C-alpha cells in the first residue's frame, strides 16, 4: 500500500470512459490505465468502445500495417 496517493483532479468539460466501471466520467476519476479519453463531449465518450472497435478493425485490415507472409521459395 502506498503511503501517499497521487490524485488526479478532473477538469470540467473533459470526458472519459472508464473501462473498469464501464461508465462515462467528467474529469479523470479513475487511473489512466483504466480509461479512454479525454473526449470533448459526453456523447463522444459514450461511443468510446464503438470508436475503439472501429479503429481496431481499420488497423487489422490496413495493408500498410501488415506484411504479407511470403511462401517458401518466393520473394
């Protein structure tokens, strides 16, 4: 247990999505490892998981980020 706990004070107007509690928070209430954000609006933070899924799909299907496995004997 830490003797001193650093508390991050939230700023009004910054929105986050807490991955642990699965809810939107104004200002960072939870540790950075447990949240997405900041977002400019509550609505944008509410879509955090959908936005992450869309970005993951884009990355997974982007040919610039994946090398095509070559077959043995081909170059």
